[in-house]
């Protein structure tokens, strides 16, 4: 399988996970129907695409990318959409997460099987 396609599928999974988490925030403890429905649907799509990518990427690597990029993206959504603040320590930590994902993908021989 083409490595670009595999990682594109993983990115799709991450985007839907971030959408689902954003909908969870909007669902207000499951008290709002449509954000709750959107959350469930987005998580279902996210896990479908994540499971597909696991055919080609080891689970530890896929989960590191999934969680790392998911944390960064949901932090940006929280900042821009929900008005949540990020202090310098949070920004530094998010930079370290991005650096970790880059090191994993650029230098590790474990990223594809």
C-alpha cells in the first residue's frame, strides 16, 4: 500500500476524532441532541479509518500520531472556537508533541509494516 494513502487515512481519522471531541464540548454533557449525534457519528468514522490504517502502521506508532496530532488540533480548536486560553507552557508542550511526532515519522524505521 502507498505510504501517502495510509497516512492520509490516518489523518482523516484524526480529523474526525477532533470533530467528535469538539461536538462533545458542544453537547454539554449529552444534553443537546444534535451535537451528541454528531459526536457519535464522528467517533464511528474516526475509529473506522483508524482501524483501516492499522493494517499498515503498527498500533503504537499509529496511536502516537493519533494522540499527538489530536492533542495539538483539539487545543487549536479550543483556542479558536471555544475561546480557551493557552499559556506559554502549554504552547511549549504542544511544540514538544509536534517534535515527537516528527521525530517518530522522520527517523524511526518502525512506522510502516
